């Protein structure tokens, strides 16, 4: 083992070291960073072994007859290349780099159930077929903005969160909702990186009135087919006016509450990852400006198209009334 090269943080390619990763590494995992470096190097070598290797599982079911909602058919930018989106992910259950698409294939998605409970009149447990049968599916092209200042444009497939609200009928005390991601410590572990001390499972939350907003969406597909595992199969949240970390992946439980829930990033570092986390260009992250963003593209990230960040990620007309600014 003595000859194994252990990269220092500054030797890891820029695309691998992201602000969210850097936070975890610096604050809690300096010791295990050597392991992370090995894991990252191993991962990218695997990624290079075969040119024909596909980041998108070829067995994913296509949604044939789902229409694009004309109200959300276009944004100001072209849709992001599907392969770029499929190999540049945040999914810390499977590692601390962007290159987790391969590791994420270990996520077991068969017989998936989503339990909806808490302060509701009709608690329910759904399987994926229930969603497909009960709720009309639609496609929506949304802008996506990570708190790390990278961005993309994605055609999601799914249904508005409001459908679940109407089905389970939250009581008047249910002012908040919590989304809980799949977690199994034997499966969801980033290769080479000890992430075991993070506040798992990954959780996120919204106010119930935010969840009822017409933009708030559950995606069960992307680019015309089921979600690849790295994007949070089989069902994830999409709240496009908020930073990407608000959109929990691979949801197993939805809980209505009378209080603001503790969430993953907010528990780790509340001053950097607020509960509200709306996209606001004039509110800098404590460690970087949010005034501009880069659309993920080909080549190194410093070459990606840089744009001004839009208030509420361009969705002010839908959500500005929810907030005092
Ligand atoms: N369960 C879970 N959900 C998650 C994350 C995660 O690490 N675990 N990362 C979040 C962050 S920081 C971002 S930017 C988006 C990334 O989604 P994508 O990889 O599909 O682009 O997922 C969000 N949802
Ligand atoms: Mo993110």
C-alpha cells in the first residue's frame, strides 16, 4: 500500500472539488479526505475505461404519451445535454464528488413505496404505479440552480406536489412538510469516503404553502424516461425557485408537521444552508457570491457559460408573494 499516491485536496481536479464537498471535508472529514481522494481517482479511472460506457441506464422505461405542459415548455436557455446532467451529480449517499453515477447504480428501486403521514386526514402509502395511475403526468422544462453556483435546464416528468396535498388532506396544524430520502448504511456509502457521521438520512423540508405552489413538483422521470438512479430514482422533489439541495432525491417518506423540521444541510451548517434557501442573487453565500451562475457544459467548469443569477431563479411571478424581501 505504501506506493499508493494519495492526492491532496489541491491535486483533485477542480470539477471534483465543489463548495458543498469542501465544506464537509474541511469541517468534519479532514482525516478521511485521503480516502476521498483515492475514491475519486478510482471513480474517474473507471469512468474512462470505455468510451461506449453509458451514464444513462438503457433499461429505463420511456414515457410515451406524456405531454409537455405548455406553461412550462421553455425557459431562456437551451435544455442541458442529457449526458452532462447524468454524470455531474450531487448525491452524497454515494460519495462526496460529482462522479457518483456509477456508485448510485447500487440504489435498490424495486417495489418502492412512499409513505405519507403526520398531520393529515388520510395517511397513505403509495407505490410508483399509484402515482402513474392516480395523477396525470406532465413534462416541465425547469431551470435548476445549485447553491454551488452551477446551473442547468432540465425536462422533468412527474406531477405537481399539490396532488398529494389534495389526496392526503393535511390538517390546519400542518404548516410544514419533511421529505426523507432512502438510507441504508450498507448501500448508501460513498466509495472511499467515510460519510457515516453526517445527519442521515438526507432530509429536506418546505412550508406547506410552498409545497402547494403550482411550481412544486415530484419528478419520476427526466428527458422522457424514468429517472436514472443518480438523479434520485424513483421519485424526487423539484422546487426550481430554491437551491438544488432543497430537492431531496429517492424519497421514501413525506411527513406533515406543525413545526419547521431539521434538515440535512441546515443541521450541518445553518449559516450557509438556510431552511428557506430561495435563489437570491443579492444574498451571497458566506463563502461566495450568488450574483452569477455557470450552466454546466463541456470542458472545464471555468469555461462554462456564465450568466447573471435571476431572483427566485426566474420564477418570481409564481413565488414572490410567498416571501417578504
Ligand atoms: N438524497 C439526496 N438528495 C439530494 C442531494 C443528496 O446529496 N442526497 N443533493 C442535493 C443537491 S446539493 C443538488 S444540487 C441536487 C442535484 O441533483 P442532480 O444530481 O440530479 O443534478 O440534488 C439534491 N438532492
Ligand atoms: Mo447543490
